[in-house]
C-alpha cells in the first residue's frame, strides 16, 4: 500500500491506496471526482487530462503515489464555484461538445494550451496540439472554433489586467 | 421563430453539466454494496471448451463469485437473438445459430465471454479472472466472408450450413437482365466496404442490481434504447418480467449504433447480482470494446451498371457478401438488406435493379448497424460507380449524375422505397459553387507545379431515415414496431416536462425538443425539461438510431402538444367566457384574438389543477400522451465534394477542402444540425483514409487499441464548409428528414473519388492509407 497526500482542487486529501492505483482511479474512486473520464487503456484518448502542478497530464499515465505532494486540478475545480471558465464558456457557445465524455479532458488540455501560447493560437497549432485528445462526436470543427475563441477572450482579459497593473 | 423557438441557434441546455464535470455516466454510478466484474474471454477465434476450472480464482482475495455459462443456463437465462427475420430467396428462414451470453461448449470469436468474476475491487476481479483456467481445443478459424463459404472452410454454427445465414434477393432479376441486353455500355466494379469499430468515447458499461426484498432488478446501462433493452431482456432472455425490471440509460457517451443492442454483459451482470447477492458493475476496457462492441460495414460487392448510348442508366446488378461475424446481433440481418439494398437506386432514375445479398458467419466480432448502417455501403457503391463510369465515358462526373437524377416526386424506385421529396440538382449546384468547381483545374495545375497531385471527388448520397412505419417494417420481418411515444406534463405553475422514448447521447434533445415546446406554447426554454432514458419514468419508447429522433420522436411530441394545446384553449376560453376557436397562444399567454383579453399560461395551468372553475365535465390536470407512427421513411440527401492534395513521394493525403450541401427538411436548431454533419463527415473521412478493423488469418484482432486503430484526430481533418437547401418532408408534421447519419454516409465516396481522381487509378481500397496510396501511384505508373 502507498500513503498519498495531495491537494485536489484546493483541498488536502490523504489516503492509503494500493501501489498500482492510477491517479485517475484515485480521483474517480477514492475521492469521488467523476468528471475525469477513462476512455482508453493506452493513454491515447485524453479523456482523463487533469492539471498536475499547473501542467496538463493524462491522469491514467501516472500513479497516485507519483502525484503525492502535488497540486492537482480537475474539471470540477477549474472555477471556484462561480462563473464558467472562459474555456468552458467557449465550448458551450461554439457547440464544442456533444456526448460530453471527452469534454473534461478537452477543456483541461485547452486551458493548458492557451497558457503555453500567450502569443495566441492559429487553427493549425490548435489541431496539432489536440493530437492527444480524441473526440468521436464533433469532428473537431467546433472544438477548434471554441479553443480559438477562448484564446482570444483570455488574451483580452490578460491584456486588460496588464494595462490595469501598468 | 422566436429567439428560443424552432429554427433558432440556441446553445445547449445540457452543456453545463458536461463542461463542469457533472455528467453522470454509468461508470459514475455507485450503489451501496456495489462490487466489480471482469469477464474471462476467449483468446481463440474458434475452439471447443474442454474444461473450466474456477477453484483457484474463487480462492483469490476479495472474490465473491466466479460464474459460468452452465450455471446461467441452469437458471433459464435465454440465448441472445436477432430481432429481424429475413427469408432467403428460396423462402427459408435465416439460419440463426445459438448465442449463449456465456459460452458453454464452444467459443466463436476472440472476446467471446466465458466466465464472469465478481470481486470487491476491479483490480481483484482482474487478478482472479487471470486465475480461471480454461482448457480449449483450438479449431481452424475463418474471418473473411469471401472465404467462409468455400469448400472445407470451418463450420461455425451447426444451424448454418457453409456459414450461410441467408441468401436474399431484392428487385427484379429478369427486368434487370433485359436492361443489360439493351446496354451500350456496362461498367463493372468490385468494391470492399471496410470493417469499422464504432468507438463511442464512453466504453460500454452495465450495473446490475437485484433487490431481493422486492424481487426487482435495476440495470444501469450504456444504451441508446433502454425500453428496447427491457423488452428484449424480459421477453427473450428471461431475466425478469417487465414490471420487475427497470432499465436506466443515464448520460451516455456516444453510441453511433453500437449501443442499440443488448449484449451479454448487461444481462449477465443482472443475473450475477441475483446469484451473488451484491450489485455488480462492469465497465469495458477500450480493448474489450474493440473486441466485443458490434462492428460495422464489412461488405464484399460485385456490381455492374448498364447505360444506354447517351449515358442514361438502364439497370444495376449487385451481389454482396456481408460478414455478420460470429453471432447474429440484434438488428444485424436488417443492416445489409432493408437498410442497404433499398437505397441502391441512389439519387437516380434507374428502371431496373436486382441485388443479391449473402449474409455469412465468420470467427469475428458480431457486425451490426454503425452510423448509417447499410446506407453508407449503398452510397459508397453507387457513388463510386457513378464517378468511375463518368471517367470511363470521358464525361464530367457532375453532369453524368445530373443527367440521371430523379427530378419528379413522389418517385417509386425498383427497390421498395418511394422517395417523397427532394431537389438533387440544387444540392449539386450549391456544392459545386461552394467548392469553386470552376477554379479547380487552376488549383490542380498549381499543385502539379509544386509536385503534388490534386483531385476532386463527388458524392450525391441519399438515405432513408425516420425509421420507420411499423406495419411496413413488420411486413419486412422486424420484430418490433418503430413508432415513438411522448408525454407532455404541464405542471400547476405552468412549467413543463416532456417525457420521450427517444434517447439523447450527444444529439442535444434536451435543447431541440424544448425549442419545439417553447415555440408551440410560447413559454420560456428554461421552464421546459426533457426526461428520457428511464423505463420507470417514461412510458414505452423505441429509442434513438437511424436518424429517427427528430422525424419520429418529435412528431410524437407534436401530437401530445396538439392535445395539450386543445385542452389549454378550452380552459382559457372558459375562464374568459370566449369561444375556444378565438384563442391564440402568444407571449406566454392565451389570448382572445383581436382583443386585450388574456389569461397568462401559468394561470391557465393553475386553473387546470385547482379545478375550481373548469368547463363542465372536464377532467382536472393537464397532461397528455401520444404515440406517433410515421407514414413513410424520410429521405435526407445531398451533395458532398472533397478536394485532396497528395504527396506522391509519401502517399500522404491532405484533405484541402470538404463541402457538404445537405437537404434535411425543416431544421429545429442549425447549430446542432451542423454539429451532426461535422461528426458524421469526420467518421466518413475516418472510414475512407484512416480506420479499418483487421483480423489476421487465425482470428486475432490486430487493431484492438488506439495504438493500432487509427481514429481521426483533429489534425487529420479540415474545417468544413456546410450549407443546406431544404425541401420539407411531407411525411411528418414537422417536415423533418433527419441529419444524424448523413455525414458518415456521404463522405467516404467523396474522399475516395477525390483520391482516385488525383492518382489516376481506381485500384484503391479503404482505408486509403499513405502506404496504399503510395503503392497505387507506383502501380499506376508501371
């Protein structure tokens, strides 16, 4: 057994888990956060993407024990209960989801992608960056639109903040 | 149209739970005392089971039960069945072999379930499953339908001699032969429609809970049609009578056909729950999904088309071998017959058609309906034939099609269908304009200068949706009627619940169905809730597949709304002492037309429930039910144009543009319709250039993970150019035709026609991978 202790969505959690417990199973089964999904068993589909210490991570590709001491954010913790995150809002506005199963992973990947591209995104970059997230419903068309729209919104927001700070 | 009513681009009511991680899928369900199941599956494609030894597994940590097919049979659980009877041309019924939910004597494909293990945790169940010892005697296997009828091929079921399930004919053989005698040109083709795995992103799952005190079962399952699941499990599999079995399909993560059927796992979980005394949950691994979800397509076809000297089509002859896999899945017999060969007339006026379909057992996963279901196979055949014929004649593919289009409706084809509305030339013109057809040769020249091969391909597809008139499908062998039901409940404060037998697993019914009600009753969208997916809440329904939820499911809601509206107007007229014929519903109120007199909607609803002042003899309350049985199929159609650029050095295909011009009849929410087309086209592009389920000769599935089976990724497809030019369907009250499957039906021929145009050879099979395209380019040069 492994003792794991980590922060999930701002809350400290500790548990004793089987050594082989994956982070995704820890999140879903031990602390009941079922928004993170399991869509494959080869780390291809991306339905399980969460943020570990600020980086997008497929939570099926690491053990819960490896995440011990980390700060994990899941789809449930993307906002602190208030309005939708701009990426969530963009997925809704642009119909970037249908069955919703891949959506949490798509959104967590997108938040990370936008953070890594403060200069902005173009369609080719978005499509290349979504390599690790599979969607069977949308044909990606509206996901790409949503990501580009969110990227624009967030760069406006951050520019606004910079101006204020100046 | 209001801002929330019919035709409005309303964002989806269901989105909030999905984007915040609050969706509830079967794997998210937890019930007290719940345990976990793993299935022990056959590693062999074809083998006799000599011995099953479970003692070691039973002794493993956390194990609650290890159960076999013998125990299942002893408890009277029935075999799985195919629910659509097809008769061979000699009049004999189809030869259905037995499919035991857990194999007893023999396994027939890799993945065939043999034993269920129930344990405290999934990991413990997995460990124990590995400790089950099964002794097999391996038999020779056959996976290719074109070889399964050969002399000496292994016999899969004793009931089906030479593995032939049925040998079925449609159309008129004599008239077709006569047409060929008159022909100036005959074009011949052999076409393979590649086997696909549906791959809904949510793997299949089931949670069975037997309540001993109530002698009652609950099954949470990933189903497109929970009521059909309950009906079949009650009536045929002997799980429990319907009143003792509740089936719930909560949020379901995509279906594409693969979640229509009742599989062994859900009924074994229900039975195992009774047997072990604990609720039993099973969730498929992705590899299990690849191995055991019903696959799609897998046709081998020879076709010949006869033309007169002016290139008018005279006749069409088709011979198809359809691989149905190791067992007959629930609707497997309908897919390569009435969903396929009835569409062989395409968009064209063809005087004589004859098709023969042989359905064949092989040692592969069962094959059934996958998005489009038979219609993609028909469209691919017809549209490849049109393109190849045009090239052989040296005429424009667009003009050959235009010359042969059906131009007057209704049009009776020689293969059952009566097309009731359409405008094929407008879709063709729209697509050609959107694709800048006129500028294509310039683009081709420029590509050539850059060392690239550029090609353009057309596809003018038609499909039959709105499935389906019950008496008609009954006469063709269906075991069920294909109507739909609806119940509209107006609450005392005027809010509304609509209970529907349709099931939403991505289609957005919670929004579109509510838009219909908002339009009709002039109430806010937020005051309307759509309830579906639970046999305890919703009366009998037939579910969602075959692009039927708009045309059939919403038509049932219209019928219920008619009744609600009539009663509401009677109440309002009574309250205002007016004539009910003068009452109109506008801006949230029932008004006396041409006056200021009105009763707000909520006040009328309250009056219905207080019942203090209702018209004499009227029952209190405001709740109405309707069943709608469609008058005809609907016929969505359209024109797709694909333009590709190919690197001759690598064989890599780049889809540089994809244009879709569809005719879906009337549209409730254009945003949702476009989303359906985007997804369907992407699955069609997947079939054309990426996806293929491949078995080796011994029956091992070589493409059983996302490492091996190429799913379309964002970088594989372009953004699409869509438009619609709609002729309303005359066969239902909303004029809806359906849009869910069009993309997957229309796209593959457009893509392959474009690639073959670019590389100058027709010698190419799907998926047209870079390797195949490269080899085809090389072979064309020599």
